């Protein structure tokens, strides 16, 4: 972590093992690589994928976007195609529910490139491990620098969070 305020810099290092998070991230990257061509072929953009475990059942959420917007038909088309693909690939043990939707106004940011697109927006971040005693931060998204997400907090200091340390990030809707 790096905090910038009044021209001074302070570095912070997260220590620890992230093997289960790394394994989950790798599985999600493989899943996205499998799904993305299908979504793109249907005229949409794959915004992100989220898998939630609920006991022996799982929920797979796929978020799609388009310059023209997303409607129910887009979600239904993607759902049918991805469902067929997942049935053939047999990636999940046990039962799962597939949900397809638009990212919405309070969209989650999944990829580093998405943070750059929403530069200037208010965001809330949740970190994998506490920084300075807290895991949740809210502030102005100032952009991306060398793989770090730059957030300006209420005290006007900029904090650089390594992208890999961000567990979840959402845009704060102004509506």
C-alpha cells in the first residue's frame, strides 16, 4: 500500500498466503475464458463472473453489458447458451443456479481496466486483509498506476491499493 499526502509516501506490505484465493481466482479466469467468446458472439460484453457457494449448491452470476444497454432478451440468450456450454464442460460438482444480468448502477468492478474506465466515480472497496485497521474504504476513484488502484479518501490523501488485495469494489450510484 502506498499513501500519498502532502508529497510524502509511506509503503505498506501485505503478508500472508493467498493459496485458496489464488486457486479461486485461477478457476474464475478459466471460467471467464470459456464463457467470454459465447457472450461476445451474442453481441454483449462479459463484464464479470461471480461464484457464490451456498452449502452444496452454488450460484454462478454472469454480468453482461453493451453500449446499447441490456434487456431481458439479452440475458435470456446468454443464459441459454452459457447453460448449454457449462452442461457440456461439466465444471461444477453438484447443483448450481445460473444468473445472468446487467452490472446495474452500483456495478462491481472486476478487472483493472474497469477501474480506469470509471475514474472520477465514487467507489467503495473491501480489501482481502485489513489496512491500517480497516478493510472497507470509500472515496473518489483517481485511476490506476502500475497495477495499483488510486483512491482519494475524505482527508484528500490518495491511497494506492494493489489490485490483487481488493476483494470487492463497487461504484456508488449517484441516483
